[in-house]
């Protein structure tokens, strides 16, 4: 399992993300592709995000939720 560092994920251009209430939320599909892992057990919320200049509501999760969901999978 690839170790995660939130600061590096925030800088990663291939992962769509949005800051909401001072917390970063990452698009789950992008995270699953980046990590090459199944993140279906991660708790998520739908948040608005601009992707290709269009607003979409997508599944997003906070860093802590992703970390916790990854541990439960193993």
C-alpha cells in the first residue's frame, strides 16, 4: 500500500480537489486511479467541483476518511 502525505496530494495535478471549511476533499475516482486501489469502502460526500470549466457534483473524501477506508480494506 502506497503511503500517503496530504501535502503531496494537494500539490498533485492529476487529482481534482476542493477546499471546503478549511479542509481539503479529494475526488475519489482520481484517488483510486492515483493509488491503483479500490476505495469503495471510503466514506464520501458529494461536493461541487469545477472539472474542465464545468461544475459537477462528485464523490469526494477528506484525507482522514481515505486513510481510514484504506486500512479497513486490508
